[in-house]
């Protein structure tokens, strides 16, 4: 049967019966024994004990004492009996990044015949294209055209788009030079 000790520094380590235990360390071997020890401990100490366990997600509070004891007990089951928890002064090993950097992409382009290609062709004209011309070419609503210009062309494709009102009062868009 595995046995564990809780130190004053809120550290749990595996207990080896051949080793001496300080007088302030408390020994437990079952969840019930842990519950008996934890009955006298303040909630903040249970949180500190949990946060000192290796490989656990730190918490700020537990729902209740029973939950804290249950989670601590499950976590210590994975510990080897004679293995001590590393001290916080020891530097943790550097974790490798799960994601790798992706190479920089070239500016996105439009597929031939797509609505994006139609809009690009229209706004590249010398006088650009009015909102109504783009709406007619794409069968889009005015808010869709404006969102496409703002989101796709300006933000995603990083194009400089100029917006102006023509003397007729129509809104026109053209590619900035």
C-alpha cells in the first residue's frame, strides 16, 4: 500500500517507511485518512497543497472540502511512493511548443471566376466601382459588399482600398495606388 506525507510547506511526497519523517509531517495511506487530516486544515491550505502537486492545473478555490480531498487523493495516486516532489526553486524543464511556426504566406489571391476575383477586377479599374456595380456583379446586399471590402480585401488581403462619393452621390471603391 502506498503512503504519503504532507509537510508544513504544503508538499505531498511518497513516504518510505525506512526513512525518518519530521514530527510535523502527517502520514496518510487512504482517502479517509487524508480526509481526517484535512478536517482540521483551513481551505486555503488545501488549495496550497493542490497547487504544489506536480502536473495539476492550479486553482483559486474548491467547491467544497470533499471535492478538494477527492481531487488531491486522485492526484497523489500517480506519485511513486519514495519520490519526493521537486522543490519550487528547481527550474521546471522547458516545454516544447506544441505548434510550429508556419512560414509566411504570399498575399492571398482570388480563384478565377470567383466573386472575389470579380470584385478585385471591378475596383482595379481606373475609376473603381460603385457600390451598386459591385452589388450587381455579385448579387450581394450592400452590407455584404461593405463587410467584404473591410474584412477580406482590407484586413485579410492587406489591400489599400479608397472609398469616395462620386458627384452623383454614389459610393465608389478603388484600389489605392
